[in-house]
């Protein structure tokens, strides 16, 4: 991830940015996963061997019944596969679907309470790079089974769904969910495949300073598949741009992440800045009302709802093309019977990893 010269960021802004990328959770490209291999053991049991996104070979004996999720994206996949009854704990930032509110928590991304994890007696822990290498290694050293997921693109999300389906024995549910998501992706692609004009689109994460989504991000892929051109596609990852650079770029459409980052429900801080900042009033998108709020979690988390984001952005960019198109929420299978804050813990993790890599 390319970082521009970073001036001191006000504490509130830094906190928001920090959480910002945790949902997307990954500073290092994942190791291409080897398809999980399931086999029956000599005693008639079940064993699955896989390579996770950190390149670790993991052997899972039996069918996991007590799962801890250490990232919101992992939690969303588990619930979409109808595995909520097997989820025994989540993080403080796992807030979707709403039913997660009833689950015990074991801390944040980089503040996982190891003692709480041990007490929950998990037979599978689903981690993410934002949990930090130190915590992941510590959990493994205790003999716990840890699988780290780090999707970097929509296709990776589909792969993770299939992987978790195999690991948990819910292959049928995973296959059905992937088929549904692929059909919806294909429907958007069919609607944008023959476009003669593609608007330039900026996705703004935060405003003090201005952070935008560059290439190799979920937001970049969503914009492209939805029939747009990322106005900042020349930048790597999430990057800071100056106000002058933003004005010079003058995107046709501006997407802004929802939320205030400080618990003010219904207040979209980035949107209010963009539409009210005097120096931005001459931008075409501002003058013509083409500034749109998109859910920060939906457009950033590597879970099934990334397809919801794709449908929503396609309808925003090409309302005539999708006038009969109604974005829908991803189906959540039911067992019988970085908001901006979430987004933010990650940026700190990413910055720390980035700085560590430079030393």
C-alpha cells in the first residue's frame, strides 16, 4: 500500500481511519489457497486439510461445533451459511447480522483477550491479518486450530465461502450461496458490458485528510464492475490525496463512506464535508448532486454483502440501465430454530505493518 507523506492526523480522524480498513483486513496479498481436502479417518471421523491465506497448512479434525470469529467479514460468512448456532464468540466489531449482538465477545482486532478465547473452548478460530501475527501465533502455540482468511477481491470472497462450507460440513449451503452471488454479479456485468460511457468515480473514506480508494481494493473492483472508472485508480490501495489533487481530478460521481466515526447516529461526516466545503463547490459532482453515501461496512468487508454494494453502486452510476433493478440483501441461511468505527481499527494495523516492512 503506497502511503503519501503523512502529516500528523488529528486523533479523532486517525481513530476513524484506523478502524477503516480492519473490515477489509489485509495488508499482505493472500497466499493462493489450496482447495481444502476432506477425507474420512480410520475411525470413521472427518478430517479437512487446507492452506489458509497466510500460507499455513491447517488440519481440522472432525466437524467444528464451537467457532470463534475474530473479524466481521468472517462472522458474516458464517451467518450466511446458517452456522450461527455454532458461533460461540465474536469480536467487539462484529455487528452484522443484528443477531450477533447476543454473542459473547473476546475483544477487538488487535486486542483479543486470549483468556476469554480459552474459556470458550473453541474447536475452530477464524482470524484475519488485522488480529496481528503475534496474537495468531499465540493462539496456535496454545494448540488451538486457527484459519486466517484474507480476501482481497470478490472472487476471493466466493472462495472463502466455499472453503468454510467444506470445513464446516455445510457444502450444500456454501454452493447455493456462491451460485446466488455469482448470478447477481453476472446480472450487473450483463447490464454494464456494452456501456459506451463510464463515469469517473471517487470513493472517499475520510476527509481530514482526504483518503480515497485506489486500485487493488474492494471499492475499486466494485466501481469497475458497476460500470465506472476509479478516478484514483492510479494510486495503490487506500491513499491520502491533497484537496487540490481532488479538485483537479473532478470526478463525475463521488461515493462517500457512511457514518461519523464517533457514534453520532444518522450523521454522515464525510458526506457533510464534501457537500459543504466551500473549495469543493465547483466540482461537477457537488453542483449536480452526484454525491452518494454508501454503507462503509457493506462496501469494505470481504463478505457476501460486497455483492449488495456492487448492485447499489451499479444502480447509482447507471439508473437508466438498472431502472428495474432493485438491489437486495444477500440471503442469510438460517439454522432451524468499520460502520466507520469498524472500518477503522485496520488502518492503524496497516500503517504499523507498512512501517515495520520499511525497517
